[in-house]
C-alpha cells in the first residue's frame, strides 16, 4: 500500500475542522474526525492517524499549510502574541483596593505621610518603619 497522491474530501474536512474549529470553537482530533465524516467508533484512531506524518503525510502537510494561512490572515506571530499578553498583564495590574469605600492606596499614602511628617520630613524614618514591619 503506497502513499496517496492527493487528499480525499474527508481528509481535507478533517484538517479544516482541526485548524479552524467548529461552530462552537476549537475541536479535538476525534471531534474533527467525526465531523469530517469518519465513524464515531473510530474517530479517535482516525484523528491520531491523520495527524501522524508516517500515516498521513499529505494531511499533516495540509494542516501545516492551513496553520500558516491562519497565522498570516490574522497577522499572529510569537513576538506579537507575547507583546499582547504583556499589554494585557500591564492593564490588569491591581493599583488599588477599595473596601467599604476605603481606598487601601490612600490609607497607605496617609500613613506614610504621617510617619514622614512626625519625623520632621525625614524619609529614612519611613524606610526604617517599613523594614521593622517586614521583619516582624
């Protein structure tokens, strides 16, 4: 049994479902196989075989081509993805906590100001106070 020269329609559908997902989002290999028309009883095996380059090199090659097309279409790259995650992380930083109308940031600022003012403007006293608090 030799390697087929071209993909069947079911193989193409499998690859497309695997890369692009279904109507409800991403699909597993077995779900993609079943939607492509493979037997529900064998969908897990078919999904595994269709993504194995030794069993189905043309399908694996087609899946790679579809992945590349999707990446180009949405202009997604590793660097852009990491930059976007960093942007989201920066936007999600907690800057203040408000409980029952009291701002933790404002309370800390007032406490820090009080320590500095009670020590004639000596900021080093604030640092000493913070070190003592940390060492407790």
